C-alpha cells in the first residue's frame, strides 16, 4: 500500500510540476492578444462566460488550445489573424471558451488525480486519453449547438478544425491540463 500510495503522490506531483513549468514558460514566451479584444468579448458573452478569459499568442504556434484550471489561458498561434478567416477565428475562440464554460479543465484535473491513484494500471492511462477525445467531441457538439446548427455552419466549423490542425504545433496537447 505504501509503494502504491507513494507512486500515486509522486506521479501526481510530477504532473503538477510539469503543468506549472509549462504555464510559467507559456507566460514568458507569449504575448497578450490585445488586437482580438472585441472578438474575445463577443465570443465570451456568446459562450456564456461571466468574464473574459486571458488570450495569448504563442510564437511557437501552440494552439488554439486552453490550459490552466483556476485561471485558464487560451493560447493561439502567432499567425492566427492571418491564417484564419474572421469566421474561423470566432469558431476557434468559441470552442476554447466553451471548454472553459463547461469546466473541462477541472474534469481533466479530476482525471489526472484518478490516473495518479491508478498509476500502475495501463488501461486507466489509455482511458484518460480517450476521455480527452470525448471532451473534444462534446465541446464540438456544444459549439454547434451554440451556433445555428445548420449544415453550412457545421461545414465552416469543420474547416476551422482542419485549419487549426494545419497551422498549429500541438506541443501543448501533451501537457496534463491542456486541451487543443
């Protein structure tokens, strides 16, 4: 029991230190997305957030993604304004704001704690990976529900997802508390 509990505590501490180091590095190597302030206001309101989230541009083209639990940060690739149409920008930000509204980062933290308790079981780690995929699918469905839901909107949203995959470097996807 001592070995199991010790492994759980060490694994969880390692994951939290990794997340903390990532968040510190993120703040150092990114800049605030001031030029998107109006769009962020509109999207935050549309998604049902009570306050506007912090949005940053990453020079290494991380994102679009959201990371952090208590103070979530939306990270966008530096060329976001150039490589995404205005509609795609709205969809990408709406997707990340929806993660925040749905408290997906808190769910990711709970899964991380569950993984820590079950660290020797490889099926738990596989299931956690699948849980993240389900979180993304549920977020996509919520975004489509927030929009008008017609086939043109679904097509435009799908193009946004492809554009995001095409232009982003998903290093942040490997972080314990990052959803791309």
